[in-house]
């Protein structure tokens, strides 16, 4: 930029000095040459206006006027009949310098306005795109809410129809097992039956918890203490699975909500991380404050989630595990939403997954 400025300035000075030298070195008897030289002055004047706008055009015209007037007064004093013509030429120098500089300045101002308008349009486009993404997210939440509403209506009727027979089956199996010798293989089969009934009962209970969540009592919850309680509950399971747990808990404010429900959400995410690290790994649990929100991160080094499944993992009954119910993440998302927050997931297949909970801080 500096070299560009120096080149233009040197060009203007060189043209002015060259044309002025021609005037002073050419005798007045060759008036046809002086007519040409006078017109050549317009070149640096116009260039000064184009390159340096109004100030450049006026300064260039003023410099030429100062250099040209001695030539008129001294060398052309014996031709008084052409003084007026040359004075008019000097006046035109300044008029042309003003016009060229003024028009260039207006063009620059107009270009600046266009550039600012383009920047505003770019910002408006970015805002519109963000709003459109938000609308799409809201539409997805509404569709999910419709599905949840339908599940809630089904839950009430299905619960009694399923749980009552399960209770009878379990009670009968326990009676049968009590009457069988433990060395008999039927004793083992009875235990399997009772275990499967318990598992099926848990599925029904999870379904009920998801479809008809309990109302949230707004209390002040210490997120860090809640996380440590859940990690203590799952510590033995983590050790047995060769999972190393790291915590980075920041100085975060309280959250308005119910500790037991948040424990359930955290527990589901931790167990989900354990299941993703079948051969061991590292689970990092951290918390931090961002503006008026508390962020809780659960990062594992498991198998990750396929990109095509990222949009489905919070849907009820979606699971990639044969023994899974597909309700753990859905329940966690429902609990977080019930606390006025949201959940985000980032995953790389083969590298791991990070779940981030955004919870509003208590006022």
C-alpha cells in the first residue's frame, strides 16, 4: 500500500515538473507548443482527483497554478493580448481539479455505502439462517412432543395391563423356585424367569417415567455435588469395566430444579458411556459456567455414534444395542428440557462421544 502511494505521488510530481519544464524551456515564439503544454496539465490534475479525491484534485491544481503563473507573468508579458486566455486556463485547472476530486469522493462514499449495505445484508442473512435453523429445531421438538404425547396416552392403559401379569408371573416363579431343590436345573430356569420378569418390569417403569414424568419442584441444586454422588454410585461398575473416570468440576452456580431427577439424567448418561466403552476407556465429567448457564460435559472414548444416528438417539425406543430399551437418553433429554435446558451431542465414530447439558443457573 505504501509503495502504491509513493508511485502515484512520484508520477504526479514527475508529470507536473516535466510539463512545467517544457513551458519554461520553450520560447514564446512557439506558441503552438505552449497550447499543447497547457492542455497536458489536465492529465496530472485529473489523476490527482482520481487518486486522492477532492483534496488531491485541488492541491494538484493549486501546485500547477503556482508554477504556471510566473511563466505567464514573465515570459508572456510582451503578449498582453493572450493574458486573459491563459488566466482563464488557470481558472479551468482549478475547476477541473475540483470536479474530478469531487466526483471521485462521491464515488468512494457511494462505494463505502454499498460495502456497508453488503455487510448489513450479510449479517441479516446470517441472522435469518440462524432463525431458520432455530425454527427447524423447534419443529423437530414439536414433532417429538407429538410422539411423546401419543406415548403418554398409551402409557396409562398399558402400564396396568402389563405390570399386573408380570407381578403374578414373578410371584408364581418364586413359589415354584422355593419348592425346587437348588441342585435341580429347573431351579436355575426359575431364576432366569424371575430375572427376565424384573428386566421387563424395568422397561415398563422406564417407559412410564418417560411418558409421564413427575412434576419438577424448583429447588437450589448443587450440580457438582449431584455429579459426585452419581459417580460414587457408578464407581464400582467403572472399575469392573476398566474405565478411568476424570472430573474437572468448575466453580458453578446452583441450578433451579430437583436433584433426584437430575441424578437420573446424569446416571443414564454415565451408564450409556460405560456401555459405549466395552473394552475400557476414559470418561471425563466436567462442569463450567457460561453466562447464565451451567454446562455439564460427559466425554467418553467409546465407539462413538454414526452420523446418521445422531438425530435419532433422543427418540424413544431408538437403540443400537440388542439388549437396550432406547429410553435412557430420551428420559435424560426429557428431564433436562423439564429443567428449562437442552442437550447437545458431538461424536466421532471410533473416537468417542461428548454429551453437553445446558442448564439455566438459579436466580
